[in-house]
C-alpha cells in the first residue's frame, strides 16, 4: 500500500491568493485547482455566496518533492475558523544556498514577518522562521540529515 500524508491548509477566502504567492515565492507547481464556480458547474447542488466564485474548493500544489493542499473552509465546523501557532510547514534541504535563497525571496515580500532571522544554530547551518501573508508559519531549515 502506498500512502501520502499531505498538509492541508484552510485559508478562509485567501486560497487563490495563497496559491499565487506559493507559486511565486516557493516555486510551487499547481497540480490541481478547482474554484467554487467550477464546482457549481460540476454539481448543481453545490452552493456558495455571491463574490465567492473564485474561492478554492480544492487544490494540490507541489513544492519540491512534496505536496500541500489548499481550500477555503475550516476542517472542524464545530469551532470558529482560526489560525494557530501549533503547526507550520518545514521546508528543508541539505543545499544551504537553496534555503538561503528562499528566505531572501520571502523576506522581500512586505507582508512576510520574520519570526527568527536566517542564521546558524545548534542543529542547522542555516535556519529561519517566517509567517507568510496568510498566517502560515514556514520553517526554513538547512538540514544535516538525508531524509
């Protein structure tokens, strides 16, 4: 049996903007993307509010060797939608210059917050933490490991 574990980001109306950001700043490739409008064309039972036609009902992006999924809705409708500081995406490589380059590109964006500047630390020759414009925390790690 072949399995994948793919992070799924629920972005509350910012899905399309996030996809564009990840394409530009992380080199993401869109493997699949379906808007609310396209979903309604496939399923007449699917409904959405005015102005939400370009919201993302589902998408799959590839970043490096990995995938992430992006949509709009929360996963647990019993609680109010919110971002938290209990999760992040870790982008890692053994290639120092690749991670440093991603960091430099990200911090050029006016809405990216630097939480930990890129520097050497006890577990990595280069490590940083940033928050992207959508509230997603990204860890950038130059790894010493081959996994």
